[in-house]
């Protein structure tokens, strides 16, 4: 047999083997499209424009107040946040995107607002800010605003796993006289309408945010408590374990989505 013929037979055999190996090897499947939607996507064009424009976004008044609080000495230590953390634009960049986080001292997850209060008590020797107070919302909004546009990046700390699982169980648990769960509205019926309004997927991307219904800024905890009241259930207390665990779960559910703080919602 000629050298050319032998080479041709070898090449044909190699092609057959390669084809067989290719058929036997599972092909990588493309990742499914991300169908998650921020509540921003379900708002009217006018409300979207309000959030986009910092000069029209009413929540920026709280952000500005938070900036002033950042620089104002407080407590017996007479220290300001800027004393330890310098300019928030650099030191707080990405911080809000990583909360809730595990706190070793307390042995549990804590939210950004709880971390701020912890700093006030330990380092400023000041009284903790009350939940939903103007000061608490302003300072949290200012800190969270420094992460706007960054992806939500929940900590991979394994100590958060149990809290995340309990938070998911709470998300799926039917509650109240209406006997509904968070998942039944925000997972199963997202995009449909309730009393004329679009049901959002419930991703916590813009808190603290301004709600037109409230005519003011409020926290994620206030929003969750409002939903619980809506289904005629007894709302969890501010800073409760249950609200903390729900927030751990929601952070994982929204992982990779962009921080919008301060958001605007109907």
C-alpha cells in the first residue's frame, strides 16, 4: 500500500474516533437566561424617571442628611463616622452589597442598620438609633448609596447557611387569616396584578427606599411587616430574628442583581 493511501486511512480512522468521542462527551449547556426583575422594571415611566434622576429622587434628601450625620461627632466619645472610616465614597464602597453578614460577637447574622448601631454603641458610645427613625434611615441610606450599581454579593460564610434555610422556610410559609406566603405572590404570581398594581418579584435591591404610598423613606423590614399586615398576620418585631433570617435569604435570592439605593417605589 502506498504511503499516501496509508496516511489517508489513518486520517479517516482518527476522524471516526474523534467523532465518537465527541458524541460520547456531554456538551456544555448554555446557562438559562436570568429572568429576575427588579421592582424598578415594573414601575411607570414617570416613577422610573424619578429614581434615575438624583435631583428628582426624594430619597436623596435622606442620603444628604446621612452624609451630614456621617461627619457629625456623636456620643460620649465625641467621634464621627468619618473619624474612623474616612470618606464613605471609598471606605463604604461595596459594604451594603455584603449584608446581612455574620457577627461573631453576637453569634448571629446582622443587617447593615444593626451594624451601624453596633458601631454607634461601641465606638461612639452613643445610644442606638431607633428603628425607622429619620437618623437611622438617613445614615443607612447614605452608606448603602455608596454601593449603588454594584452587584449584591452575599457572604459565603457557612455560618449563615442555617439562617438562610430558615429564611427560605419563612418565605414559603403560609401565614395570616388570608393564608398566603411570600412565595405565592412574589414567585408564583409575579407580573400579575393585585388591586391594579403589578406584583413584583420582591427583590430587595433598593432599600432603604422612598415609597410614594408612605411619602417617605422606609426600610426593608418596614416593607416586610407591611406585607404581613396585608395578609392579616401578626408582624415580626423590628430587628427580630425572623426578619433578619428573611433578609439573609432575600440577599441570596437577589445575588448578582445591582444595588439601587435609594430606590423609589409606588
